[in-house]
């Protein structure tokens, strides 16, 4: 991708009508360029191919809207065997459905520690994601990239270092870096230009410069405690230093997609886009 695109997690709140196609139309009207489909409560079925093909047709109208999806919240790739099986299935179904829409990035929260060490959890997550990538290959699901996301609570597996380790072990994976989550899980750190730059440098050093030209970001304001994330907030109601983040993204010539997840989706997406383009 040649530049950084801005969009919303789900259809913009000002969308007329319902469904992803209506959301894509509104994204285009607002001057935004990407949208994340929220399959967080139930996993889609590829049998809905007519609907999914309609989404693709709308997204590919000019100017194109780049699609991603957020897979189910009910994923734990290091849980009990039946939980792991269901988690793999939810990722696979989302990936297959997204491929029909022409989208690429499948975002998911990978796991919980549940008394295990980081390395133990990592080993189980990697083992199961390798099974997912094998299933996708065997079922001819092409054009998708799995995006394990940095998480907002220290009880959740998902520091930036852990996510990068997954991506080094599993083919066709890259990070979804949620800067608000990184800020929350560290109790208020990761909120300065220097820290944003260090995160981007880490991705580039470990995964290569291409990972910085194909990035997927989540952003919002965030409320947190010493236990991590509480809830997403509007940018102007939080201490999230989005202006310095936009500067770091500009300075590093980052390309890819930035998805706003704040309570005022398009409002804050446009604020970040305007800030970024003014630099």
C-alpha cells in the first residue's frame, strides 16, 4: 500500500440504512478510505456468498474502500481443547467470508494466559494458528492476512513483543497494533512520540520494513486502570496522545490502514486524518 488510509470499526454512526454496503457508501461520502466489518458477536458463513459478493461490489466502486474484519470476541487459542477448536473455526470462517468480500486483514484477540507463562501461551497459540493457516491453504482461501491484535489488559496475551513473536513463527500473519491498548495495558505508558517510534522501530527491525508499509492500526481514546483497559473513549475525553502518534506515523512513512474504534467513529477518524494530513 502506498499511503496510510483512515476509516472506522463498523459502519459510520451517520450511516443511513443498515448493513456493510450502506456503511461503505457512507465511508466514501465522508472522504474516508477503509472500514472494518465487525463480526465480533457471531461468525459469518461463506454460504452468505450473495451478501458477501454485494459487499465486495460496493467496496470496489470508485474510490475503492479497503475492507478488513474483526473476528469474534470469543477466541482463546490457548484455552481448553473445545474452546481452541471453536476459536480456530471462528477465525477460519471470518477469513473465508472476508476473502469473498475482497478484504484482507482478519483481526482477532489471540489468547489469555490462565496461569501459563508468556512462552507457554505463545507455543500453544502458534501451534493452533499454524493449523488455521493450513486449513486456509487446503480450502483455497486466498488473499487474507491474519492479524493478532495487541490487547488492553495485562491478563491477556498480546503485548507487542508477543504479537511479533507470533508473526515470526506463523506464515501470513502481521500485527494489528492497537496503540490505545498498548497505552492501557502498561498503565499509562506508551503515549509519547519516543514510545510510538520505538514500537514502529521494533516492528521494522523484527518483521522487516515491508511490515511498516502494510500496517493495520486500531486507535481510540481509552479509559484504563492498573488492571488495564476499561473502555474506549472519544479522543478529546482521554489522555491518548494521538497528535504525537500521527507525527510518528508520518515520520516513519507508514502505509496501510488505521481503524478508529472510538465512541464517535467517523468524527475521531476524520480528526486523525486531518491531523495527519496537516503534518
